């Protein structure tokens, strides 16, 4: 098959690594992780790329994202199937399954996630901070606002003086991919955890979702295939995503 995969840049190493060993012809495109801060903008950007790629003669377009604050809800095409993992966000893709994600979230809701891929792409404060946020307040948004206004060092100082980190988090979880060697950022994460009074824990990651997405092993338990004329919807259950007829309101006007 000829496949085009659109991935969040925090999965760059895994996407390229999997594509190098895939039996298919795979083109990879990376999307700026900063767009996650504006879900509507990310959705519009992704839809624009899909509209352009829909004319490219690919057998399928692969979405290397989860729901990501519903950024992928409403995505659709006219001619080419879409494939998306059943995942809430990139932590599922780093851990290797939605079941493992669910176990970690239920057992350790106050977790601040770190992954080498994210750190080296400028995410020095780790991965999906929203996983440990208390209801009604997104501590990650507060932190990013402080970074924008005062710089990262001052933002860290303000958050620690206010006790914001301790209020929301108690564990730093570092995900290390098992299948490929990555730069070792554990010392820095350990230091951050100690400074904030968090427990440090290292978890083995898995590339199986990324690898199977790129290799075309799209079993329905882990992936949703969105046929042309359909769009991605959120199910709010264990399936996470499903498909429904595309509407005129979606970008590209697919019907």
C-alpha cells in the first residue's frame, strides 16, 4: 500500500523508525505540537492537510493522534479512508494500549508524564500534563501562560511558590520506549521530581500502536477506519472513537 501518515511531532522518532521497517510505502508528515494548545486550530490544520492529501492517490491516510481534546473529531475525506488509533492522547501511543493508559490513570491520577521524544522537541516540562489536572482547572494552560509571559525559569518558580505543582501532582512518570534507544533524560526528570516532592517512576513504553498503524494491522479493537464520506466522532466509552456520516459543516465539505 501507499500510505500517508500525519503524526504529532512528539512521535517523530517512533514514526520514522516504524516507517523504515514497514512493508508499505509510507510518507510521514509532522505537525507542530504547539497546535495542541488550540484544538480548533489543530483540527482546521489537520483537515486542510487531509483535503490536500485526498487527491494524492494514497490507499489510506493515517492519523498519528488520539482525540487530543477533540482536535480530531470531525475529520473526514471524500475519497481516501482514514485510520486513527483508539486513544485519548499521545500517552496511549507511548504506553502501547488504551487499557494500560486507563490502568495508569485510575491508579495514579496525579501523574505528570515525561517522554524523551517530547522533551527533545522543546517540551522540557514533560508530556500531557492535563492527565493530572483537577476538575475545572487546566494547570497546563496556567503554566504555559506563565511561560509565555515570564519565561520558563520564572514560570517554574511561580508555580512552585504557589504550590500549584504539589496541589495537582504527586508522581513523575518517565516513559522509555522498549524497542529503540533514545537519549536519556531520566537524570533531569529525577531532579525535577525531587525538587517538587514527587515520586519518580520509570515505565516501559511500547511502539506497538505506532508500528501497527504504519504496518496496516488495523484491527477494530485498537483502530477505527473512517471510510470516505464519514467523519471521526468521540464515543465517550471504551471505543473512544467511531465514525458517522460526514456533514457539510466539516472542513472540506465532504458528503
